C-alpha cells in the first residue's frame, strides 16, 4: 500500500510540520512519501503529479488558507483515480466534521485532532480487517451514513518520533522555513483562537528538543519558527532553550510567539545582555487594548506590562518584534480600534500586522456569532464582513489602513519619513495611514502595480495635495530613505535632480580632499575623487540631517548628504553628511 501525504503550502519556502510528524510515526510500517505544493500551483499540475505517483491513499493537511484549493484537487483526483482513498486532517476539518463529510462525498476519512496515532491505526485497518469503528478520532463512511468515533486521548509527546531527521529534507534546510514545536496546547482561553480549545500544555523532553535543534542548525537551517502558542509560559524551559540557541546558533534565526505581559524582568535582562543581535524574533499578539473587548473574549492581558516588555526589548536593539492586531473583535468599533492601533503603534514595533477577525470553526466566537450580529464569509477564511459595532463600511476603510501600513511601515522603505510625518504632520499614526489609504484608493492605485519609485512619488503627491507644511524637510528625508533602499548606486531618482555638474563635482572633490570633515569612518575608506564619482551620490538638504537623527529636532542648516555604495560588494550603503556655508556650496 503506497501512501502520499500532501498539502498546499501558502508559499514554496514554507514546510509542513504536520506531514512530517505523520510520516515519522508510521514509516516503520508503511511506505509513505511527502509531497508539498503551493496554493499558487496549477491544479492540473498537482493532480498530474499525484496521479503519476499511483498512491493507494492520499492524506491532505487542511487549513483555512488551502482548504478550497485542496477541495478542487480532491475532486479532480477522485475522478481520474476513483479507487484512491482520500483522507483529510488538520485544524480546518477537525471541527464541524459532519459538515465536511457531507459536503465532500469524495472524501473517505477525516482524522480529527492530533493525528499521528489515528492515522497509523487507520492505515493498519485499511491494510487489514477495515474495522474503522475501532479507530478513535476518525470520521468514516458506513454505506450512506457518516460515523464519527469518540476522540483519541492525548498522546505522550515523548513517544513521538522526531519529524526533523528525514535525509530528503537536508538539501532544502537553508532555503526553506523550518517549523518547530517544543510544546502543544495553550494556557489561555481566547475565544477567537483554536488553541484555546485544548486545555493544558504538554512539553517535549528538553534534551530531545535540543538535539533536534542542533541537527537542524548543523545541517544548514537558516530560519526556525517555533509554533508554540506561548513559548515563554514555562520560564525555566524557555530560558534553557534561549541559552542553548545563543550557544549554538551558527547564524540561524529563531522566531517565537511570546506573551509579553508575563515576560519576567530577569529574562529580558538576560536576553539584553547575552543574545547576539538578530538571531531572535518575537511575535506578540496584542489584538486589542480595549478592556471590555478583552474581557468578553476571555483574553487576559495587562497592556502596561506588555508595553514595558516591548519597549525594553526594543531598547536592547537585539530582537526584532512583530505585533499583531485584530480588527472586528466584539465591542470594538472604528473609534476604539483607532485607539488600539495608536496605542500599539506608539511602541514602534519593527512590524505591525493588522488582521481581521476570522470566525474559525470550533471557536467560541463562531459559536456566539449571532449574539453580536456578525456577518462573515461562508467559505474560508471566514473573515468578518461586519457586526453591531463595526459595519462593513468601516471594515473597508480599515483595510485601506492595512494596505498602506504593509507597503510603507512593515516593508521599511521609508522609516525616517513616516516617523517624521506621524510626529509632526498628522494627529496620530492611524490618521496618517487612513488618510493616505483613502487617497490611494480614490486614485485607483490598489488595482495597479507599483515599483519602488512609485511609492515615493505617490506619497509626495498625497502630501502636496494635502498642503503639508514642511515639504522641504519631508522631501529631504524621503531622498535619504530612497538612497538607503539601494544596495548599488541608483541609476535614477524620482525627483528632479537639479544640481549642476560643476557643483556636484566640487562637492565630491571636497569630500575626497577633506574626508575627516564627514567622519572618521568615511576617511578610513580612503576613497579618492574618482572612486566617489563612481560609487557615491550627493544631494543638498535644507536641514541638519545628523542633528535630526540624533535629537528629532529640525535645525535650519544646509547640508550635503553623501550616499556611498562601497566598491567591495555586499556591503550596505553608508550615508555621510557635511555642513555647507550659507550662500555657497563650500564646507562649513
């Protein structure tokens, strides 16, 4: 009996941890291969590939992001290979299982919940006496009837074989994301999250965890994402893993989901002192700062402590942080969500993800949807379309905020410019993103693509049309950000470069002759005038850039900005400034 375990990942770089657990648990007794596709792959290609493997059983791992595409694949596969047994599993089909069995007559079985032992027992019955009523955690067909067996007791995690030791994965480790878990379950009861359904947290043996991590690191893994719902809930366990990764990281990056308001000060102090810069990333689900909302959805959160943690981590400069918000939670209207957004944006996380409530099957929020008059998509991803407090018109407006937030803040294309605008030109961060998002939508830009230069010119056009005060300062910061976005000397700029050639050449000559006036670092490069003509660009700004970057104050001082793209290759752009005499393009 040949078994294929398949899934449609969101992107090629993603990998399926679930399939690897299933194979590791059953491969001693069955011939199993893992085949991964993406939701962008043509359906015909997927079906052709599966058909060519001639499996007797195909198991699909199902999530909200791939269920509809998976259904299309199943429908075609069953038509060209009617005898194949189709098995579904994963969080999307583990709830409302009767609905899925009745909606999808092509599906023979659904593995409900934790699947390793259930899938193994199902394969055993398929090869043997086919007494499916003995398989706990299984939904199956008995003639025209759908049978759903009682759930399976939770597994002892230390009896699960490692999913990380397949030789065929080794070549791909440097180029794909490795998903890793040290525990299963969640201690919290947030009603919008599937993790709240499983009570309690179970841990893998820490020595086994260390050995798996070391194996992945030694074989070239570059990014490992821990899927634990609250990695730091058990302080001693988390601290031991942090120390182990600090000692053995070899340049690999590790991402964790943490609960920030329970992070102990001594843990933060330890990370600030010992963590190498850039190897850890934290994902923190804030979701809402509206207390009545958090109380209703059973989300315990102390925002004051959360903010203290985020601020302390940011000040250390060691760990990038990704904060999440959910628009559309109960009792949160447009005004209170605006406050939530501004509360969290004030922490200036490296990334702020603005998502919309999804009424996931099995969650308390979906169960109580009628109580708050929720309207939502009937098919995955079940995103809300409105409720008593947030009508669809407001959701559409907030989506415009999400769009420009992704393009301008999370992509880090104009950090200095956006920070200036939010501090000096707009009432709040939300107001900036909302106004710009409305302007973007009104001009139809959402329907067309954009290049880097377009992002700058569209922001400039918006600000000019709005009558923004200090456009000279803003344009100077935009030029600075534009140069920082390039690894090589840009061939063109998006503004009218009106410096005459003689002035441009004179500034480069002065920089070459008096490099110490720019900085000691610039002088250490030992770049001559010819090098600068080849590898540097110059722009005159109407203010002192260094003073602004250091203090946030705008000082009226003409300044020459030099962006140097180093000839050695692979090195980031370096920017230097020198002050100019008033009325002349000379060193001050």
